[in-house]
C-alpha cells in the first residue's frame, strides 16, 4: 500500500519514504504486545535491527497511552511507521483526537 510522505521541515526538500506500514488494532491490552512485536520485526526487515528494541519500546508506550486515554469501544487504534534515509517516524492515532491534552498532577 502506498504511503504519503511526512511533512517536511520548512525550506527543506522532502525525503522520499523508503518503507512504510500501518495497521489498525482493537483497543485491548492484547494489542500492545502485538504492535510492539510487529514494529520490531518491520524495522529489522528494513535493515535496522539495532533500533528494533527502541522502536518496540516507543510503540508500546504510545499504544498504551492511546489505549488508556484515547480509546473508544468499537473504534480502532492505528500504528503507522515510515522510514526515510535519515529518519524513522512512528505515529499512533486514537479515535479521541478531538480531546485536548490536560495537565496531570497538582497545580503550582
């Protein structure tokens, strides 16, 4: 499936996307390790096994946040990973994008 390029930095030519993948997951705790393993496998297949563990951790954290704070019953969480010659981009989107972040903890 074709991937679109991530937004370019102002004044910079956009880099071509060399690899891309996205998959939707159900909002259950079982989806977190599935997404983590898939991300690690993909980046290894794309020739970067040295960062597979780091990518798995990032995906796990983002998926957990989406699950805990942005999931809705019957709506999917999407994980999208793209790689250019110099960057790896991870996006996790949940169905509650209309909610703005709020500060956690006490106020000063």
